[in-house]
C-alpha cells in the first residue's frame, strides 16, 4: 500500500490566485476567447434569462477558478454589474486571485442568524470597475450542508436583484455533493473540461449528475487544449510567444 496518495491536482491557485489574462493581456487572443465565452452565454440567454451562472468540473484542477475569474472580468468589462462568488469551500482561491481578505465571506453569510442579508458587510471591491467579490470565508466543517441549505437558496434569490450577473466558482461535481445541491437553483452551469486530464467517463458522469440535479447545463469549455488537436486556437500563457502555443481554451456548445 502506498503511503502517500498520488497528487492529482495543484494548489497553486489556492496560494497565488488564478492568472487573470483578461487583465494582463487585454488584447491577446486568449482574452478574445473569454469574450467569446461571454457572447455564447449571452446567446443562450435568449431562451431564458441568465443572471446566475456557475462553473464546475468533474474533478479538481481543471481550470474552473481561472475560467470563472476571467469570465467574470469580461462581464464586468462589458458594463454589467457583476459579482464573483467563491463557492468552492474546500479549495477557495478567489481571495488570493484578487488579493483580498478571506476573514469573512459566503460562509459568514450562510452561518449567520441574521434574517437580513447585508451585502455591504461582505462583498468587496475587486479593483476592477463593475466587479465585486464575495470570497469563500472561513472554511466550515460542513460545506455540503451550507451550500445545499435553504439559506443559500434564499441568498441567491436575494443577490440576483443587486447584480446583473452573478458568477459562482463551484467545487468539482464528482468530488463533493454541494455542487449538485446548488446547481439546480442557478440559471446556468458550465462544465470546464481539461483536455489532457479529464477522463471521458468522468465528463459523462458529471453531465449525468448535473442533469439528474436538473441543472441548466449550458455547455462546456475545453481548457488546455493542445493546438495540434484543435486545429486552431490560441495560446494560454504569460511568457514568450512560443510558450503560448502550448494550450488554449475553446468554447463548445452543448
Ligand atoms: N489552459 C491552461 N494552461 C495552463 N495552465 C492552466 C490552464 N488552466 C489552468 N491552468 C493551471 O492549472 C491549475 C489549476 O487551475 P485552477 O485553479 O483554475 O483549476 P480549478 O479547477 O479551479 O482547481 P480546484 O479544483 O483546485 O479548484 C493552476 O495552476 C492554473 O494556473
Ligand atoms: Mg478552483
């Protein structure tokens, strides 16, 4: 028996935050792809309003936090009053990404006995126009109960009237039950799939679980796709141009 389990993911974003290419390189082609994601989501909103949107994946480290933060930025940049919520109570990253305090956040709201939600006490400014942040807050012993609670549902309903777009970075659906509980309450859920990492079976199972939960699955984002597989696409990187050829994002419709 192995003494240590093989490490499946990386904790990099938990410590250093997600990379905000939409801020670092606003003219890059990958930033353009994030805008395309926004456009495609807006197209879906013709069928039904999309006011609350979540990103999840089958397993950990597929790029959810990176995608959620960058898509939230593109919404804010389009002039929409946007709130990014860190709903991954086990592996929170949003406070690191935006260099904010995580002393209070979503968990503080969910564990409070106060019947009224006073958002001003919790939502923080991101430093980016139109973008506010609700960090995860102190990690509780019972994340699944909190995320699936009636109070969370009431909170989502409440928050909708304050923001034009609410984006939630959720925990991976195959790893925790919280995500399934909440997914059905949201206007849209997008699955992030990391090409080289996610197993086909896991994607299938994740979609089944989301559909079983009656979530509105809008589609999925292929992350970290090697350019030769995609035939086209753009790099995702921060170094030299040749490094950027390594990986890219694609938005695929369902
Ligand atoms: N397209 C990409 N190319 C290169 N690195 C990437 C890409 N997408 C994500 N990463 C890196 O992979 C790691 C995991 O990304 P991220 O934290 O966004 O994933 P996650 O699904 O939110 O993970 P977790 O399950 O821990 O919440 C980070 O180090 C991030 O910088
Ligand atoms: Mg994450």
